[in-house]
C-alpha cells in the first residue's frame, strides 16, 4: 500500500496542490472572517483537481494492472485524501495561531467562529462528513466523481452552516467560542479531541463501505 500512496503523491497530484494548502491558510490572517471557508477549499479545489487528474490519466486502469488488491487501492486513495486534508487543516491551524498572536490585543468582534481549538474540532467533523459521503459514493464506480463530490460538498456545507448559525443565534455559544474561549480551554480541547476521533472513525467506516463496493466494480 505504501507504494500506491507514493505513486499517487508523486505522479497523480500536481506539485502545486502541496503548496496550495499553505497559500490558502494565509486567509486565516483576515480578522473576523468566515474561517470555515479555509478547509472547505480542499473540497472545492484540491480534491476535484486530484480526482480529475486521476481520471484524465486513466489511473484506475493503470493501477488495476499492478499486483495489488482492490482493498489496497481503496486504502491508499483514502490515505492520500487524508494526507491532503491534514495539510490543509495543519497549515490553517498554524496561521490560526499567528492570527491569535497578531490580534490578541485588538479586541476584535467575531460574528463567526474564531480560530480556537474547538473550531478546529468542528473542522475535523466537517471533513469527516465530507469523506463519509464522498468516498463510498465514488467507489460505486471508482471513476465518476462529480455526483459524489456534489453530495459531499452539500453535506459538509450543511453541517458548517448549521453549527455556524447556532454560533450566531445562541449568545452563550458565541460567547464560549469568540469572547471567553480562554476560560473554556477544557471544553475546546474536548471538542478538538472528539473531532479527531470522529474524523478517524468516519474514515474507517468510509473505507469499509467503499472497499465492499469496489469489489463489485468491473474494471475494463
């Protein structure tokens, strides 16, 4: 499986896609912005570009000719997706820390969630939802990704829209995330840990469903 992952990283993904997460993460420096948009760029740009590139170069046929199992093919592709997601979130978190240092004494009023630990936990849940919708749907064919991508983006945006609306509409939630976050470190840490656990669990579930579906796909 390691060789499959390296094949995708070296041959299937354009080098700019490894720089893109860093560039997009700089948007975290915008004061009082909609920071959910930063990790969403993975769903909007990075993943479509990656899967479009795989399809254009007929990667499915090429990989099926290698001495690997279908389960390993699914596992490796999910690993690549997760690596890129971690790059997006990781760089965003770094610039989120820089954001907090830059504006710590400016008393910025946040309408949307500030870049706190709890916020990053919510981002992990968002990506988990995206993956558990996209991956099983995609592996119905392992070739057509447009419909699966659209459904996954809608699901992820619905989640972010709902939690962000709750953060705006409920003063106590807004206060915990945006005003007195430093006083609720344990709460934010628990959300971050829960988000990571959900991310891992959803990816495992997505893999199992996708692997079973891919076994039924006939590769010509």
